[in-house]
């Protein structure tokens, strides 16, 4: 485990956001008289705004103009996440503290737009742990493309091959592995697909389990 930096996804990995976001999306669907297409929704996890819009526009085309849902969803979502701290997932603080003690720089690579990501991390009290935040609006190709992880590593002035990555989603894992990073997956709403399992990365149930694993390797 000779890594020089650690790069984290945010929603569903650092913050327990995915359950909140899905619940608000379902409420938005009902508010405009549209069905809640759970499988379609789950397929967007880990994607940037452009890709999310594409998937949901196509998925909802037989039922409603997706933009009607989008407006309702965004209004309800912002009312929560821009004003309330999202709970930090178990083991995250301990992991960040351990990396800090070992002088390992950390960064965030999230598909969330930059201004929203910054607010979420600040409200949760996590902003001070990260050297930079790289977001989906800063890259051309969304996860599962590796671009966002490559940019995050570049901003740390560290080769992607010398970084470890932490992800919850299948799209995110594909991106991190494609960037050449040793990758740990802590699943949230979506279980690892067979395609993703074949990538051979580590899959563990909690961040605490990942920390124990790393401590054993480093000791």
C-alpha cells in the first residue's frame, strides 16, 4: 500500500446523501404527477449533471417532460442540502484523521456541481480535510470516465497510479480504476454489479473496515 494521496467521492461515500436525494426525487415525481422510476434513478448515481439530465430525460420521455421533475427536484433538494448538514457516514472522520496523521494529502472527486459540493462539505465540517475539490462541472466526460480522478490527482501534483480512491457507486469505481488508482468500494444504495466486481478492486461494507485494512497493511 505505497500510496501518496487519497481521493474521495462525496455523496454516498463521505456523506449519507444518496438516501436523502432519492427520497426528495420521489417526492418531486409525485408532486408533478409522474411515476418514480427507481431503476432509472439508481442508474444516475455517480454521474455528473449533464449525464443525469440525459438519462432521466430519456427514461421519463414516455411519461412526462423531465424538466418539470427537475425544477421541482432541484428546489426541494437545495432547500435541504444548502441549509442542513448531511450526516457523515460511519468511519469517515476516523479515516480522514488517520490519513492526516500520516501526512497523506486528500482530495474530493465528486459529480456534484462545485458550489453545492463546497456547501455540503462545509456544513458537514469536512472541508478542512481536503487540498482540493474536483467536480463534474469541471470535466468533459462524467464518471465512469476517469477524467475527474485524473484531474484531482493532477491538482495534487501526484501521479494517479500513486493514489488510492474511495467510492460507493459502480460508475465511480469504473472511473477510479480506469484512472489507475487502487480503489476501495463501500456500497451505498447500489450493490456492485458483476461487471464491476470483475475489476478486482476491494469491496468492504464500511469505511471503518477499509481503515482497519489499511492500518494492517501500513503497520
